C-alpha cells in the first residue's frame, strides 16, 4: 500500500467528486459540493498560492487538504493548512504526508506562522502536537433540524427597517460588499481579514456557487444596509456563511431578525437542516444560535506553529 500526495485535478469531475466525498466523510458538519471545491480551487486570489491536495492510496482518495496564505490579512506571513483524513483510513501515513507537503509549499512562499483547525478528539490533537502545533481557541459546529425543529416566530421589522435579499442587489452588490467588509474585520480570529478589493470579493464571494441570493437576507435601516445573514445551500442543506451587523447598528437585534427570516425561507424552500459555526468564546452568539434551536454537534481547536 503506497500513499502519495498530489494536487486536485480540478478539470476531472471524478477527481473532484472523490475529493468532496472524502472531505464530507471526515467533516460532515460543513457544506461540501464539487462546485464549491472547484470554485475555491480556481478563484482564490493568486497571492494566496492556494492548493487543494489529495492523499491517495492505490488510486483511492483517503485524505484531503486545503492550504494557502492569508493574502487578505494585514499581517504578512500567515498561512493555513486544513487537513482531514477519512476516519476509516487513518494511520496509513496520509496525514503526515499532507502536513509535510503543505508546510514545504507554504514556507517556500514566505509563511512564518501556520494555523490549522483540528477536530477536538484525542487522536487528532495528539497528531497536531506531535507535528509541532500548539492548541489555541476553539469553535463549535452547530446543527438545526429544519424538518422537525421549531423556529422562533417571524416578527415584523421595526419602523425604518426593511428586510431584503441579496437578489435585490444583483444590479449593484457594492453596498452589500461594504457591509460585509466592515463586519468581517470585527470577527474573532487569529488572523485578521480585510476586504479591500471589490472585484476579488465579487469573484470569491458574490459568485460563489453555494451562495443563495434568494435566502441571503439583508436588513436595511432607512435604506442603508445594516445587518445580514449570508446563506449557502446545496439544495437540501443550508449553511450560514456569515452573519454580521455594521458597528453603528449593533445591539438592535437586526442580525437575528435577518437570520430568522432567512431560516424560515430556507425551510419553505425545502431545506432539511441548517449548519453554522460558533466561536466557543462568543457566548452571546452561542446563546442566539441556541435560541434558534441549533445544537452543538462537534468542536474544532485552532492550532498554530511558528516556522521561524
């Protein structure tokens, strides 16, 4: 049995399907589709030096990795490697080979600090620590049953507040971009993010094949975008890609209003479950997600390694 690591063949539908399947088996709490995998592989900014890697054993895909530089961070030299091996194919050397390939690539492109999300299970944390990574903050995966669960009732927006969808901004998404750019900079993260290039945001985010423009909901205050909940879907499952509120409008429940409207529309559209993520230290957001009915289904721990 020989394990090799190679790049994903994005032009080969079978290869993309196998990558997606292996990633789903390892991390079922995230929305993975072939279209989403191809989009990220092809459209991630060139400065990220992004690669989708496959660990293959005798022709079978048993592990995957998505690696790159945080090109939109104000801090240079930050890289990431998120590596997952099929749970029924562990202890065959795939993880170690993916780590080595990823680190060599990122170091060659100037990375000095690497971050990796690791499932909060003893064998995974031990593996990360054995490769020189130390544990940091954690984050939860949450799931909501849209078929049998009960959503909070819809409420009428307060005076001056209007709920719109991303589809309403099809002719000019820039106001949505500006709102997204402000909120993403305030997200808890080890690596800061800045959206400064509108054209890049259009290609990477607005045109993402999983972004559902009809379910993505934006709350406007006196005509100005103030809060939003971005929705990804694969037809059956719904995932919150980002929820945020502009600084001037926080504390008014606008993001909760937008997300609740989006969830109700998702259920009406036939989505059967909703997925989201929650920083473990963000208790207010965790309380909001529990209010919606989400339950924690898994936890990951961010690990970091210094290369210099």
